[in-house]
C-alpha cells in the first residue's frame, strides 16, 4: 500500500505547534501534529495561572489554554498523534519522520516546535533523588512537600514563580541564586521579594544534595562571595535554571547554534533545510513566552504555506 504523503507535519505541540496547526488547517493543508507522548502541550501543561496571554484578563490555567488550542487545531482539520519523534530524514523533497512507536510518516513540509527540556544541576545527589525530593515542576510536585522546608534553585521568571507558588505548601521556601542580580522580570522579582515567606540565598551554588531512604534531607551550599560552606535543611528541591532545546532527534540535519537551538534565516522561520521550519523555544532562547511562541508558530505556518505554494506552481 502506498504511504500517505502529508502536506505538512508539525513535530511538537505547545503554543507554537498548535498555532502552526491552526493556520495550516485553516489554509486547507490538514496538518499532522506529532505532539509528544508524555507532555503534549509543552511547558504550559506544568503551569498554573497564565496571566499574560492576551484575551484572558482573569488569567487561564496553562493546561486549559493548551487544551483549547489543541481543540481549535482539530476543529480546522489537524490530526493529533501522541508519540515522540526519534529520527528524521529531511534531505529529500519528501521528508520522513519515524516515531518511538515505530510509525513512519512522510510530508512535503515539516514544522519543528519541540521546545526545550529542563536543565539539570549536574551535582551529586540530583539523579539519585530525582522524584524523591528533587523536582523540575513546582505545580506538579509542590503538594508533596506540605509543611516541609523547600528550596528553589534559579534566578529567572520560572524560579520566582515557583518560589511564590511553593509558599502555599512549604514550612519555608529558600531561593538560591548564584549571583546577586536576577535575570527575572521586575514584576516577578517584586512579587517574590514582597512574599515574606521567601528567603533569598544569593551568591550561592548548591554543590550536593543529601538524603536517605526517605528522600532529600539537606543541601550543601557554597557562597562564592565569602567562600563559606554550609548545609541547609530541605526536603523538596525545585530546579529552575533554564532549558535545553530538544533537537537531538535531528541528528545534525538542521543547522544549530552553539547551544543546540535551531538557527533560522533572519526574521523568518526557515531553517538550513528547504521545506523545514522551526518555531517556539526550540529556536528562541531570548523571549521564551507563550505568546511569542504562538506568534512564531503563525509565522512558521505562513512560511510553510508559501513554500507549498511554490512547489505546487512548479
């Protein structure tokens, strides 16, 4: 049986992927979205209230926003498959995509919106106690540390938001950051500093996570300004130090920058491979916002439409 060649396949989901699918669907291309097996919807599936997405003056829950985007994409003809892409062959006019479930798909155009994954501390104890006190998702796991000491590691918006959220549960919340200044937005810093349940430990890095059969019990901390070393109690450690783009499955077929993000041409979403486009956090390491990812997903769909039209007019 001859395999179907889709006009467009979107690899990934989230605001970028679903927006690309909405635009491609409305244009009549019936895109296939390979949304991921474990976390379809991207990082917003682990977020509580989203206050800065236009159109929701009273905020919207991250999972609800992603569900609505997915439903809108399906309404316009997108097909959603919940699987992970493990390899691709992008060097031909017809691109081939293979999933973890063993399925192979073909398409004339591919839009990559695989986002990024949580960055690790890479210190002793982190891997051993992952899931037993070490977490990368405050909204997922905060409840498990009710009335227990909690530490958040990081200095960006995610760290500030996590620390603020975790004060609902912890007996104490300490935010540890390696510098004095924060890279977080002013509104998020102001909100965290105004919360008297949050303690700040600055110019400091966590060097070891300690625990026993029950889970995490303490952290070894080094103050880089004073060279002082200390051990502080903690049962929950929430790591919020950034992300790593999910591009390993590309196996070098698309040009990446030194940090592993997909490179695009100028203000477009065109990659180094004709017919392959990228949008969202997999290519954007500056803004990292749901609305900017959605806008880039729109641009990727329009770029893809232009490419498909040029193929049809040959």
